[in-house]
């Protein structure tokens, strides 16, 4: 246990650095996110929504997208509860079974059911089960292969030349990537799955959240508004 590496040397400095990262994400994302409060929703749904909202706003895209799927599942189950399904029965239903039950009870429109099914298959299930290979499907990368016996000496040599000022960092990168690249996917090289997943999140997490936000607000207006 004595060889463990600490995450920080100065806790206050670590906190300040982390706050700066969050501040940067908030500055970039909040201008694109909803400013208006939600329509009427039960406290547990509001809490779930705003936890999702702030995870996305702060750049925690993986966690935020997981909660996007959880939020959609909670919306279906809340509608089922309003139609008489008990909490005990709801807790036995996963997302798919909940939407199927709602379909059988004819309590949601075809468009709503289609939206839930789409996001169940493309968001809720892959993220809940950490299916990186499925999430990274379709992403391709240009890669340069270096024989394993050559990679460490080559990197050390380039690092030494950079430190001596013989070449720049950009020149070192070009030297390392000489030759023609090959196209690879996560299926070819497993570590690319995480790279592709992160790239997808950076590109599309906010867009996905905004789509779910719009759906959630419309769903709440339609089904959760108190009757006069």
C-alpha cells in the first residue's frame, strides 16, 4: 500500500484546478442549454432532470448520458404509476418492459413510444451496460503502426532531441507518424473503443441532451400538468 500514487499533493490547488476545468465547461455549454425552469414534475423527476442537466453542463458527458436514459425510463414509469401500476410492480420492470406495458395499456402515442424505444436501444442500454464496442461502432481512425520493439527507443530518441532543441514537438510527432496510415476501428484494436466513445460524447452529448430535454418538457406538459 505504501507505493500508491496520490491524486494530489496540495488539496486546495487540486480543487482550484478542477474548478477551473468545470468553469470552462460551464461557460461553453450553458449558453446552449435551456434557461427556463421545467413544467410541473414530481420532485423525484425534477431532481433526476437537474442532476442530468448539470452533469452535461459541467462536461461529465458519460455520466450525463447514462442519466438521460434513466430519466426517460423514469418518465415512462411515472405515467404507468398515474395509470394505476403500483411502485412494487414498477420496480420489477426494466425500460423495455415498461414501454411494452405502456404500449399494451395504450397510454402513450405511437410517436412517444417510438422515441422511447429508439433511445432505449441507442442510449439507455449501451450506456447502462458500458457497451463501448456498440457505442463506438462506425468510428474509424487513421493509425500508424510501429513495431513494438522499436516504439520505446524511438520515443526516447525523439524526446531527447526535442529537449535539446534539435526538433520541435510538431516535428517529433511527424517523425513518429512517418509512412502511410492504416484505417482501424475498435473492432480491429480494442483501446480505440474508448477513444471513439469519448469523441462521440464530445460531439453529440449536448445535442442528445437537448433532444431529450425537449421531449421531457412536452411530455410533462401533456401528462403531468395538474388538472384545474
